[in-house]
């Protein structure tokens, strides 16, 4: 009965998250999200190995999404949603398997699938994919460490091939994965030396691992360089901040945290969640002497804590991070890793009255974040839980058209029917795909969206070297101001 209850609870959390945050249902779906969907519809290798117009964020979703789109004829929109969530679900179960307690597994499900509003990009962006891939690789590493494959070379090599591939995919999806992988391997070696059950004491186990490690570095690096070379923007170098800029990055981060602590960020639920998390961490630190890790648990706890610190330092020294204003999306992984470390420590805290009290406070804390994200969208911004794609479907009534607008009112308009509707940002905005812009200009019917771009519709304008003339009055469609133009 307990097993069934646990299964139903986790399943309900996953399904509810899918119907709130997947692309089909997310109220704040943006043009950045839309690009992943459009890449599924129009996927070309090697040009599309990375997110359009960038040399980072590998196109894992568009690649795997081809199975649903071309294999089963599912729409690009739904293919993206299914692909994205299947990877997140696999990552969750890989991490959840590290806990013995069903209570911890359910808490992790809430943490994983219902982060605070500020960190919901974990479910939308590449950081969530990166940590899902790392979680699966850790799960496989643990399988090897159990020693079950001593007499089965085929299974051992299949696992080693899979781990190597997952590491390469993680780096492709997010360059930051290099740091986590390096740390993971370093900790494996550190805890392996002197351990009776260490893979280092069994040549049968560790020798193949070294070969795969070397092959992974060589072939993985070659693939990443090749992918970046074929990207629209491929500098192939990393810029680091000087000391003064690092200080400025720290200041930006500190100000952001201060705004949260003082309830000035217009995210009251995230602020309350932060205070509860700090309180829980402080209490757990006071009772740290009662935490009884085994060697294996201590290793993973150290990995998660070290990953938080090291990734934070890398973000602070990255010039790209500073140029982007040290955005919140870079820290979505910290949220998950923090709770993995916390739940590990909490699970191995000795049973006592304080632990029973902490269980209630812990549940309140994670539910505060999960419910807070939905309440924020309902009552603060955008003050609606209506899926954004419902507004975009209104453009289907216009037939086979081209759309030009501001970046945030461009690609998003194509997601429900990319065969009939092609959209692009205007020629002064961030055009991610120039070929798509040219395809828009080939259309016989154009519509201009002025939101975020112009105050009024001009009688004529020039876009991508083509003169366009106003052809009718403006009207409201898809929650935007729209007007028809002709060549």
C-alpha cells in the first residue's frame, strides 16, 4: 500500500508539473522556448547542433524530438514537451534512487518539478537537461561500483560507453557540465584510493574506465569543436573577468539576493521560501554531529556541496555571465544541487524529536516554492494560467502568412503551425535564423506586430531589403497589435 501511495504521489506531481510548465501549457512561453520547437520542425545538421545563432546550448531536444515528430507524426510543439519532460523524469528517478526514504523521494519530486518562480527555468532551459544527464550517469556509475558486472564484460562496457556518451552530451548541452564532470571524477578517485571495494583495486574494472575516459576526452572534444565551428557564432574561447569585474559580478548577485531577503523583488513566495531554507540549513548545521553518513553517502554529499561552490565561482569569473547581468537562470542548477545535499544530510540525521519537527518544516518549505510559482503566475505576473499557445493559435485564422515583430513577438507566433506561419524578428532585432527571415519575405501575405517595437504602424517600412506598405487597419489578435502589409 505504501509503495502504491508513493507511486501515485510522484506520478501526480510529474503530471501536474507537465500540465503547468511544459511548452503546451506554460503561460510564459517565449520566443527562446519557441526556437527549440521550431528547430524540431526544421532540423538540419550540422548547422543546428547548437541553439540558433549561438555556439552554446546543444540541441538535444530538437535531436531527440525527431523521434516523436518524424517518427510518430506528433506536432513539433508536443514533441518538444514530451522530449523535454521525459529527460527531466529520467533525471529525477536517477537522483531519487540515491535516497532510501520514500519521504525524501517525494520531497525531491516537488523540488525537481515545482521550483520557485525565480528558478522555473530549470524546467525550461538547458541546466535542467544538463543535471538530468549527469544524474543518469551517476546512477550508472553506482551500478558499476556495486560490482555486479565482474563476470559480465558486455554489460560493463555498455555502461562505460553510456557514461562516456552522457558526459559528452552534458557538455554539449551546457559548457558548465565540464566543471561538474571534472569534480565527479576527482571525487571518485579521491574516495577510491584506499577503499576495499574501490574500482581502483580491481584492474578488471578500472582499466576499461581509463580507456573510455581518454577516448571520451578525445572524441568528445572533437565533437564539441566541430559543433561550435558549424555554429553561427564560434569564438572557441572563454573570457574571464578581472578582479574588479568579479567584484561587480558578486555585487550584482548580492543585490539580487538582498532584494529577495527584503521582499523587494515582487516574488513574495520565493522570498518566504528562501527564509525557510536558510532556517532549515541553520538547524541542520547545529545538529551536524548527529548526521551519520556511510562512506558512499559522504562521497555524494561532498560532491553536491563542492558542485555548488565550484559552479558559483565559475559563474562569478565568467565575463559572459557579467555581460548578461549575472542572470538568475545560471543558478537554477544550484537550487537542485542544494536540495540534493540537504536531503542527503537530513536522511542520515539520527532519529529524534527535532527530526520529526524538521520533516513538517521541510515539507512546508518545498511546498511553499511549488505552490508559490503557480500563485505568482496567477496573481502577480502574468496574472493568468492560460497557456501562451492558446493566444498564438489565433494567428492560424490568417492562413499561410509571414510575421515580423520584436524578438519576443516573433518566433513564438509560429509554434502552433510552423508549416503555415513563419515568423522572424525585425532586421534591427536579434535574428536567430537568417534563412527563416528570407523565407518570411517570400510569403505573399505579411503581418507586422508592433508590440515592443513601434508605437504606431507606419505607412511604409523596409525589412531585409524589401519595401513594405501598409495594407489595412490595425487590429487585435493573439494579445498583440497587428496590421497587414504588402510588398
